[in-house]
C-alpha cells in the first residue's frame, strides 16, 4: 500500500509542475502580446533525441551570450535571457518599432534523464544548442550550465 501513496504523490507533483508551466507559458505569451516592443515571446526550439543524447536548438537572435542563463533541475531545462533597447536619439523619428526588448524565460521538460555534468551549450548565429548526454547511472539533481 505505501507504493500506491508514493505513486500518487509523484503523479500529483508532476501534474502540479505541468500546470505551473502551462500557466507561466500562457502569462508570458499574454504579456508579449499586450506590450509590443517591450517583452519577448519565449524562444522557439527543436528538441531532438538520438541514441546517446538529447539536443535542444533554440532561436535566440541578437542576445549577448553573457546574458543567457541555462539551468537544469529535475529534468526541466530553463533558458532565461535579456536584451536591452539601444539608446534612442532625440534627433531620430521612429515610424515603427517591432523589435522586442526585455527579458524572456522558457522552461522545457526533458523527456529522458541526462548526465548533468556532461551537458554542453554553444551559441552561434542566434541559435543556442544544448547537447545533453542520456543518463546511465547516478548523478546530481541540478546544475547551472555555462555557455561557451
């Protein structure tokens, strides 16, 4: 009977986490739609699984790599970043401003356990690539990933 209680607690915990992520996504998209030019829509991404690794490729154009934070905790990968608006000159008249500035955040569930100590991230031509080797033994539960 204790196995049933543990199973229920895990399922309820996973359901709560999934609901929290859904609400966060909805709120961030609502904010982006209601305040054009000030906040970002979360970055679009591809999540690819090979025999030995999980690879995430996210579009984050125009962001300084030093302003990108990558965190993996409990099989949730979170990407956060920020870009600042260029100084506006009083000598110029803007007819339209469509580029977005500000901070963004995206949390992505990872479908398999990974080896946290071997995660590598690169940023080239606006594409953030995170390579995560699949898990095969015991490993830590959370890690900050440094961008190279």
